[in-house]
């Protein structure tokens, strides 16, 4: 996570200020619950709320931590300075540091997931709009980078929509994975704290109580969370690669929006480089790479070791901030992508009709030619186009073995683009719903 | 995937015989649908079913492929040899190879997922049984590998149950991810094949039609599938590490079942090594490592490139066979794990009462001592236990600063184990349900 | 590792037969050394060599292992069956299983590295040949997939040569990493075996003695080995991606060799797909993904745990067999790559001279125009080419602000291709040596 | 990279100030070389050095970049503000941005490598000192976490020394990998810049000229660099895991240094948790995870795409800063590790002599008992120790089948610890050199 690839709302989730605020809320709500149970005096619980509108002094907390080498104790010490050490003496009672740290981390991840979900909503809206805009913009479909058969730009956007919509469902599931809290004490037995406290705090924070925790919330949840971000990032790369291909000089079917005043290169002013999607390709590698450390975090020793912590202090912000930035950037790219339909047509016609060979092959078969023979007939004429620059349709019309099976009109019909787009509406209905 | 770490049922899913059988079913059902649409003659469709009970000759298909360098054409050629080339001439009409390959791959993954789900059921049953068996078997909870507070062996099994139950839900979701089929033709436009064919074939194979495919089924689905296997594998490692720790000489709270006649070491016959769980630790690394290549497979070029194929030919079998083996092995380990409750008690008592320091700290706070002072009081006496081998309870009883806050009976009460197990039933109900 | 992507010589290294043969050599040489030290009788050492030309019965060894669950004991039992149990009773004396297993594994890795080095030699020869063949074949250089300035196809091959030459050096270093053996007994103290035995066995097997082993050879060596394979595989991907780009329909500057009789697609016979390099792209992902499990193997518990074993039983063969196959396939691709110089020229001229803008910019600056002004001048004319399809040189000649700084002859000179190739010989000398 | 796990010297390498300073040196030295070639006026080259002692205004450069969206142009604009735009007009002539960026990145990586090498020197010194200090401190060796045979703490330190010494050699090689610079112009042809400029700049910066670059320095170099860091990090984890095991309550053979005033836990004051080595375990996961994105960066499109950049802007600082911090922390841990030799002895004696079973087995074999029979004899007595808590030596002395092969004195001798340490000096000489 570096400022260049960050957006403030997501960064704010990971600030010390936000963290201490969440810690405070956990502690304060826990005091309320403890008071309700009669474990601590009501007035002490109420006193903690005196800090409700106080900004915590991060520098002061850091200074205490430098001495005690324990962040939660440092925070509690500072809180006592605000609330009064006598009033604050029941704060954190029965809890262990991880109750605060893990519940806070999950609150942060849930908030991060909510931003990412909103990002996806924005991206989906852009993809849907562009899909409908270019529903009938014909371009050549390519397999192996080689021209295959016609498709439409709308279908390309539609498949990215469908993919991102799946990512939305995955991310919602991932959000649920980490939407738990735990206040179960030293090794998760609730020996020193009643489960009711956990229930109260979790409810206030919008979390479900973790059914069984040790000292920590189990890390398979977080592994799944970060693995999901890795999949979403890989889909970002998928769209980015498509744009990069479309923008390459020889293809030029689309370009990233080129802002006025932007300089593409210090040396070649005419170059319009797809730097945004290249950047996204790199960001995807970063986010994906964080899935493995998150999975390695699952196997903690016994009721916990703290090896996960240094990993999460990094990938918590890094993965969410980077993916948030990537999704937002991708949304802009999609939204403003300059499409060149005329270039799409020019590209498609590069090999004069050769892309229709599949149709011809099929027609020959249906006309009674054996599959093997039809294959040879098509191949024979296709090679003339390929090697001698002939026109495919004309070659077919001039080939007696072909015309003995298909009439000229039948051959002509095989080169009708409408044939390839006839199910676009059907597919759109499958992707966007009937009333799309 | 090597025989040593494989089980036949899962291996069979990935055999050439199974693959060709699925290909056949796809082709035959597609012919039925084409005939129903009137695209091909009914008798040709029916003729394909002649091969229903014929075993395909894998060697023959391989020989044809060696010549044509195309596996689907090789299969279709062989099928025509069985059905008769005239009768078979409408087979595969309008389809592209990927329609067969991708739909088949997903059928295989779905079947693999079903085995893995059954594996998890077996593991969950074992974990549940052992959890209830040792619900009240007290052992020391450890954070950082250091004694913390008492817990029970049943809670350890219960948390593994909860984790594997989450994995079950994840795996079910992953199964749904890949339970789609596509017969959409060259670049996914259905230009040469009616969507009704896809619908029929998918229904027959227990799949949903892929809402929008290109030439291939989108690989974000598979990335999610393999990432999920990586998370499950990481949970396998989590249990394995716990067993390995429990079996280490100085802990010896459990041992893997030691078969009669098994030799632990060629040199040291007394050694009973946790080799099964060490093996599982390694297998987890393998499965986890396959998540990244699967994610890299997402960004295919345009409507498809075939770079995913070599990856999937390996990780398809490797990840599922390895995880199946690992889950089955883990189930045996859990099922037969030899537990030593007496050693658990002995370990817990190693530091004469020190593990109760948290309770004492809490009691002092509740008795009106400030948190800071209570901390110092507990620390002072704890250090005598640690450094001089004293008994913690006796030191507390002899410390006037402590006894001025707590009565001897109150101090005694802090060393009652029942205090730590009082919520075990509550937690069990949360994990296993009220009637567990 | 699957047959489809395997070559027999590398596969043979990982066969049970090879493994047992290496085990045998380790044991037999160890007996010689023990006899020379007077630890065991010379006749017993000699007797072991009776098995020198005997093929070990793998099925028999497997059967014994099924009973004893210990592979080394199974082998030793079988060896005793051949040599005679009385004669064989000193075999393995003072050794531990890992002495045999780890030394054998390293012998296998060294042999695998030797094959990979030979593979690289073949690839380097092909790259060198093609580099010289196309030293002066001009093509457009591209950054961001966008035309930049002219370069030559020879330089492309030359940079791949330089990269693979670095990989050769890396692989040689990696080979040295694993070219050690250890016969140091139970926990590596030589308590039961003299270091002279290790020295003798290692010398006979072409290994250096591991300076300090525990029960195992330290796994940082293997982590480095497999990480290096991951880097080599990434370079394979680098060349593969270049070929795939060159073959895409709109570029068509090269094609993979297309064998007679090969069918590119079941549906589109004209398509020549770069399936070999797409396949290599996938294989690279696989090999790369194995680096992480190898690194996770480093941190074994104390003097060893066996978690590394299941990883290595897989990635040992998988990574080396896959990379061997990939390098051999890549060598064929490079060797037979069909180059289309005329298409390279046609592509370069697509934007009538625009790629020379950098030269013009420089010339303007040198003629005294400020950098900012020169940039604007070039940009102004470039945009006319880009947007209106004008010829860049003609626009410049018609721009008085340009011609006031540069004479027509000077402008003409800026469009001379020789300008861009003038240092090719220099670069070739740097890559291939002065006498290349 | 977060402040918590950072050290200022390494962080400074990655500051904007350092980066701009390196950019400046590249540009200024390039001007000198251009002037020497007569390409630009000498006075303009000299004028650039006016900025030698000027602190660049990072905020100003950022402001220009915000407008131009190009970092190198922004820097050059700011430089012209200092030097004077007329004087500065030849700066960067013939160069492309990547010439500056890539050469700078390599300078940074080389400097980072130098710090890491110094870190390793410090760690090696600590390991060597502790190795000699505890050369003869006997402890039990463990395989599979199970007691095996005696070894010494010095050997443990010595093997970590040998491993880190290998890492030093690897890191030196990795440093050489990235110690290259390139000033080869737009696509690496030197069309617009003489190779002599590159030679001069590289010499001044302590780099070798990249033999063949495109627009960028080839990324296989960086992949190897970061993969090497991943291996070093895995070795950090290896030592960390050993310390964590030694500190666990039941073992307690060592403890991380516990600073006065440090609080181990907010709840359990007696706990001394190995938090530093747990932290190192997590940091190792992070650094290791960055190897894969670095490898994915190798396959850039044609002469370059910029997808590597966002990866490197993150992992450049992240991997080096994190590993620097980890090595420094590990050095402190090793240096101050509190060793408990008496606990080592107590642990070794836990199973009264059983760890000597290998010696007895060997002695029986040497006395003429068949290997199988000797195995059974040892096993029989070992089981009595294991199951009934008997003393192994006494059981052997009382077993007539044993005493018929070995005399009481021979049996006694098998329990002499000196037997296991007799080759420690030999091993130390192998690791540290003869005069160690």
C-alpha cells in the first residue's frame, strides 16, 4: 500500500485513529454488558462513555507502548488518563488483548468489504452501461489471439459483468466470513467473562459472535477472505488484459481515455499507452500474492501464536487498499474507454471471409458431405486466402466440389453477420435479467 | 499426484476412460437435443447411443491423436468407428472442442467436490465424536506455546469441527461455482448451435448452463474452486500441527495410532513419530501452492487462449486427489488418536498454579485494587514460582498485600478447575446445536 | 507431471528403479568405507557388490514396505535377500534412513539439473542461430504494446539469449546448491558413523559432503533450487508471450511451425494457433507455483520433521520434468519459428513515420529549440498523422516552425532505418562475444 | 512495509529524496558523457552540477506530476527550474524515462542488498559467538519432535550459521544480478544515445552496463533477486521456529530476552512469550509471498509494458525493509537468547536412557546379533521404559539375551554422552574453518 495506489476512504479504515476508536467501542460496550450482568458497577460503565467524543492522542499511546511494549495496555492506560484511573479500573475486565484486537480487525475487514462491494457496484453499473451501448457493435472473436468468429463488444462487456457479479457474490460471502467478533477471554473458555458480554458487543458492532474461539478468531476465515480478494484481483487483470490487447497498435479497437495535458511518454509524444490497465495488471499480482501468506496463517500453534499479526498488519491494509484502488481505476477505464467500431470492422475483414469457415464447414456437413471431406474442402480454399490473399467467398463460389453441395445463395448466406448476433438478446437476458 | 498419496475413487475421476465417457455423454445428449430441434435426423441421434455400453479404446484414441494432434477429433474419429461414420456424421455439429472439454472438466470437478464433501462428512463425524468423548478432559490452553489457562480437549476437537464445518460450506459454494456447462460454439455466440442444446445437455449432466461463455467457461470459477481447496488444505495443516505438538516428547498429550508391526525408525525403535500429520503438513503446502496458478489462469486472451489447459491437466487431478487423500488420512488420525488425559494434567501442573494468575488478577481488581497494583502483586508472586519453584497459591496466601484484599477461601476458589469449564456446554451447543 | 508433458530421460531419474540403484550405491560405498576403517569386515563389504548387476524387484520391495511401512527397511530387507542376510548384516550400519534418502534425492536433483543445463545449451544454440539469422531484420519495437521505434528481430532473439544465459548461470549455481550428500547418522553428530564414510560415499557420487547436517540435508538448498527453476520457467513464459503476440492475427510477424496433417481446430481449419507457446505459458505457472512449497519446507522442526517429504516426492519430479519438457518444446518453437519479415515492415509503416517522432524531437532540441517547444511541435504534427492519417514526414516538411529549425535534408535523414540499427553489432558483441 | 517493522537506513533508500538524488546523478553524469562525446555543449553539462548540493523540492515535483502525470518529466521540469531552462535543455537527451527509472531502481536494490549483507554479517557473528559458547552444551536432538540422540546447542547454532552463510553467498549473487544499469534509449537500440554514455554513468554509479536491454532492464534479474530474499526469509523462519519450540513451556530450553518493564500479556503476567520469533515467522511469510509477483513480472510485452512498476513500487521497499528488520531482530534474538543448559539435561533424561537405543542396537549388531534380532531386543526393553517407566540401562543389564552379547561394561559405555560429542570439533572446523 503506497499513497500512489490508495484512496482515502479505505486508508482511513486502517488509521490508528480508527483502530483506537473501534477498540474504545469494544471496551465501552463490554463495560455496559458487564454492568448489566452486575459484574461491574453501572457508574463505572457509564464513566467510560465520557471518552465518546474525545479524540485519542495517538502520539501519547505510542509513547506508552514504547515503554510497555504492549499496544492494548498502552491504549487502556491512555483511556484511564481520560476517564480517570479509578473510574476506568473495570475496563477490559475478564478480557484478553486478542478479544479487542481480533474483533477490531474483523470490524475493519467488514468495513473494507463494504467499500469493495460498493466499488463492485460502480464497476457493474459501468460494465452494464457499456454492454448495452455496444450490444450490437460487431467485432471479431479471437481464440489463441487468432481470429475466430464474429461476436459483439457488448458481449465482451457482458461477460465481464457476469464475472464481476460472481465476484460480488464471493465478496459478500467473504464479508460474512469475517463478520464475527469474540470476547471469550484468555483461551476462549469464557472463564472470566460471560458469553452475554460477547453477544452484546457483537450486536452493537454488527457482528455475529464467533461460535468457538480460542484466544483468537480462527484464521481460516481470514484465509478465505484474502483468497477471495485474490480471485477478484485476477478478474481485474482479466479485464485489464483485454483492454491492453484492444489498444495495441495493430488492433486499436479501443483506447484508455487520454486526458488533456497528459503526456504519454517523454520521448514519443504520439504514443497513447494503456498504462492504467498495465498498472492494474501489476496490482492484481500484488493482491493475489497475499493469498498465500493468509493461508499460511491458518495453522497457529495451540490456542494461538502471534505469527499471523505481522502478516495481517501488512496485508490487511495492503490488500484492501490496493484492490479498492484497482476497482475504482478499472471502473474509470471501463466508463471512459474509447471504442473504435470502425477499426473492429476493419480488423474483422483482414482475412477476407476466412472467419466464416466454421459456418461453411457446418453447411457442407449438413448438405451431406462427410465431416472429413468437408474439413478438407474448407481447408483447401482457406489456404488460398491465407497464402495468396484471395477472397474466401469467391474461392468457395469457384470451387465445383463446394458448389455441388451448396448453392451460390447458400454460400452468400454464410457470410451474413446477423447470423452471429442472433442470440445476443438471449445472452443479455441471461446476464442482466429479462428486463435488462 | 502420486500413487502413495492417492485413493482410487478420486483417481478414477481423472482417468482417460472417465473423461471419454463424459465426452460421449455430452456428444450423445447434444445429438438428442439437435434432433429434437430438427437440426439433425433423429435416427442419427439414436445411433450414437449404440456406443452406450461400449468401452472406448483409449490406446486407439491416443494413436489417432498422435497423428491429428487434436484430442477431441481423435475421440470423434474413434466414436465414428463404433457408430459408423455415416451415422456419426452429425456428432459434434455446431460445437467447438471447448464445449466438450470445459463441460467435461466441470463434471469432473463436481464429482471431485462430491467426494471431498463426503470426506468432510467423515472427518466432521470423527471430530464430533472425539469432541464429546473429551468434552471434559481438562488440558492447559496455550498461547505462544506457553501455558495460559485451562481448557478441555473437547473444545479443541470442537473448534476443529467448527472450522471444518465452515470448510464444508465453502466447498459446497465452490462446487456450485464449477457446476456449469457450456455448449455455445466457437466464440460463445450460439451462432452454430441453439441454446436449447446447451440447456438439455447441462440438465442431463446435473449442471447449470453457463450464463455467458466465450469459447470457454470463465476461469474465475476455477480460480475460486482451487483457492477454496487451498483454504481447506490449510485447515488440514492446522489440525496436523496441533497433533504434532501434542505428540512431541515433552508434551505427549496424544499420539497417532501406532499399528502393530509398524517400525517407527530404522535406528531408534522406541520412537513413535507423528509421521502422518507431518505428511499432512506437506500435502497442505502442495494444495495451497496450486491456488496461484489457478488464479493466473483467469486472464485468458480475448475469447480464450489455451494456457489454462496445461495447468488444469495437472492441478485438476493433483489438487483433488491430494486433498481427498489428506482428508481421509486426517479422519483416520482423528478417529484413532490416542489421548493421554493424565499427561494433560501433569503438564498443566508443571508450574504449580501459575496458570491461575489471570483469575487472581481479576479477583484483586474486583476487590478494589487498582489494575496496575493488582498486576504488580500478581507479578511479584508469579516470579517466585517461576524463579524459585514455589507454589503460587501458597505464595499468595503468604503475601499480606494479597490477603488484605482476598480471603484465604477466596484465594482457594481461584484454583478450582471447574471455573474454567463452566461454559463448555454453552460452547458445544453453539458448535453442534442445542441437542448435540 | 503427466505423460503429455514429460520426456523419458528426465522421468527415468525419478523411477523407483533409479532410486533403488542410487540407494544401493550409497549403501555399498558406505560399506567399503566402513571396511577400510576396520569397522566392518572387508568380506561383508565386498559381498554387497554381488548386487551390482542385479535388477531390484520393485514389486517385492513395495510388498515389504506395505508390511513394515518403512521404505528404507523394505529396501534393505530385499537387498539382504539378494546378498544373503548374514553377509548383509553390516549394511546401513551407523546410518539413518535420511542419510540414504537425502543423499539420493540430491543425486537425482543433480542429474536433473544436468539435463536442464543441456536443455538450456540447446535452447541457447537455437536462439543464437536465429539471432544471427535475423540480426538485420527490422521490426518495430513496442512499449506498452504500442509502436515505439525500430529494432531488429535479431535483437529480440539476442535478448532472450542473454536472459537464458543468465538462467544457465543460475541453474549451475542451483546445481551446486544441491550437490551435497550427508551420512552423519541419527541427528547429524557422526556419533555412530565416521565422517570418512560420508567423504568416501560423496566422492563416489560426485557430491560434496554437507558441512553440517542434522538428520537431514538443510532445505534452504532445495528452496533455492526450486526457486531458481521458477525463475527459469518465468523466462520460458517471457519468450512464449513474445511468440504469442507475434502470431496474433493482426500482427502476424511469426508463426509456430505448423506440421503437415496437424489440425488447428475442429471447427476452423484455417486457424494456426500458437498452442505450443500457450502451453508453455501454463507450464511456467505450474513450475513457478512450486517455489513457495519448497520455501515452506525450510523451517523443519528441530533436527528434522518429515513434512518436506510429501512435498518433494511431488515437486521433485513435477518441477524438473515439466521444466525439461518446457525447455525442449521452447527450443523446437524457437528453432522452427516461421518469421515474416515483410509483415514486420508492413506493421512498422502502419502509422506513416510516426515512430520516428523521437528522432525529430531530439533533432529539434539539438537545433536549439527548447525541449518544451520541440515537444509541442512534434506533438502537433503527430496528431495530424494519428487523427487524419497524414504522413508524418510530409507534415513536418510543411510545418514552417519545424523547417525553420531543420532543413528538408535533415528531416529526410530522420527517417533512415539504418540510424536505428547502427549499434546492433555492438550489442551482439556484448551478448555473444566479440567473435560471435 | 509499516513503521513498526522498519529501520530508518533501509527506509531512506526508498524515500523520494533518495530517488530524485539518484535520478539527478544519472542525468548529470549522462550530460558529462554526452559533452565528452561532443553531442552537447560542455557548459550545459557543467551547469547541471549546479544542483549538486540543492535539495530537491519533493512537493514541487509532485505538483508538476499531478499536472503532467509523468514523474520523470516532472523531475526534469523541476531540475530546469534550478539549473535554468536554457542551460538544462540538453538534460535527458536521447534517453527514455526507463533509462532513469530502471537504473535508479537497481541502484536502490544494490544499496538495499548491501544493508542486507551487513545484516547477515551481524547475524553470522552472533551465531558464531553463540555456537562457540555452547559448543559442548549437550541437549537432545529431536526428529519429528521426538527425542532422538544427543547433540549440542553449539551444533544448532553452527547449522544456522552455515545456512545463513549460504544465504550470504546467495544474496551476493542476487546483488550482482541487479547491479546493472541501462541508458539505451527508447527500445534499447542506442539509436539516440551512444553506448559510451551508458558506460560512463554505470561506472560512476558502481553498476555494470546491461549487455542488452530493451526499453527496460530485463526482469528475470529482479525475479531472481526477490526469490533470493524469499529463501533468506525462509531461513529466518527456520531459526525462529527453533526458538519458539525451545521456549514452549514444556521444553523451556531457551527464552527470548525479556526486557525489564516489558509486559508479556495484559492478563497473565508470568507469561514470557516468544513474540519476537513469532513475529519473524509472520514476516517470513510476507517476504516469501513477494517472490511470485516478482516472477510474474518477467514476461513483459515486447520491449516493455509497465505492469512491473506497480509491483516493484510495493515489493521493492516492502521486501527489503521487512527482511532488513527481520534480520536485525533475529540478530538481537540470537545474541541475547537466554539458554537453559540444566533444562536441556533434564529434558534429555526424561525417558531414562531410551535415547541411547540406537547405540545399543549398533553394539548388538557388531557383537554378532542379526540386525532383525538386535532390533527386537532393543524394542523389547525400550517398551518397558516407555510403558512402565523403567530405566533403560538397568533393563538391558537384566536381559540375559542382551548380556549374552554385551558385557555390563560395554552396556555402561553406551550411555556415555561423550560418544555423541566426539566429532563436534570436526564439524565446527567444517563450518567455521580450521582456526575457528
